[in-house]
C-alpha cells in the first residue's frame, strides 16, 4: 500500500511516503510557505521512491488542532490528490500523532501546540491513549487539569512525571514547572521538553496506514476540526462570528 501523509499543522511542513519497500520523508521549516513547498516535496518523495502519482493508494493529512491556514492547506492538498486519483483520504488528530513516539513512556505525555494569545492546544496521554479532552487553555488551567487527572489516577508510591512534546514544548515547560508550585504537591513534575522535531509526517503515515487497513472512513468530503474560531470569524460583525 502506497500512502502519502501531509502534515501542515504547524510552521514545519512534514511529508512521509510509505510503500512496500520502505518509508521516505521530508520536512522544511515553511513558516507561511506551505502551499509553495508542499507539492514540490511530494514530487521529490515520489521520485525518490520510484513512483508516479497514479501509484498512490491513499493520502492522509492532519485533522487538527493546529494552524488554521496550515490545516486548510493540508486538507485542500490531500483532498485534491484523493479526488484526482480516486483514492481514499484519512485524517488523524494532530496531538495523537505528536504523542505517538512516546507510547512506551509509563507516565503522562503532554503534546502542545502554541495557540497564541498565551494559550495552548493540548491534551493528556498515557501509553498511547488520550486520557483528557483536547484543551485550548493557558498554563495555569493546564496545570490544574494535570493535577485533577493525577489525583484520580494516583497509585500508591507512584510519582507521576510528564514528558512535554511538540515544536512548542519549550514555550510551556518553565511556566508549567512554576505553576506546579501554586497547586497541591501532587501535581506531576515536568521532566523533559522534547522540541526540535521536524514535523510529524511519519507518525501521521503510521496512523493512516492502520486506519486504511481497518477500512477507516474516507474523508474526501470532510475538513479540519477546529477547537477555536479564527480571528477572522471572531472579528466578523463585531466578534459575533455570524
């Protein structure tokens, strides 16, 4: 099965191509240039793998949360490829992909995306399982939610620890560590900020492959899932969003 995965959820553009022969990946710190670079990177991956576009069996993109513009670009590109080649499109939650590399970590995983305005998109994970809803919150609220979860899951003689992951992990690490001091002693301790990753295309590819093998729903008629309205929507008609 030949699958192209497209990650445009952040400032890092990341693509991965999976075939029976192996996995090819490419990434670029695209900033606002996702639409300019995406198809060139895709063409390069296909060329390196010795494939033509018509050899693709499926395409995948990030569902969200993430950059409003980036998610729209990723879904538009994936949808265009899927419709042109008549192949299925699947999407995966961005935070699920970001947590996936740390599935063997025994304690908490906190993938974070900078939501701007002092807020972050995040959720709690343990052993590759999401154990909270997706949050759009400032650091103090995130710390409170971590503490609440730790209290309900507390095990005797167990000291909870957190790995913070994502391109924006360093932005939250210090503040989360400080916020812990204002709460009960049971708040888990952030032990590491894992930033500097060059996108999550490979993780997206892995999730897409599993979904397609299980006969996952074709999302060619779907779109990104946002947990916050865009600034344009909020500013429209005095912020009513109508």
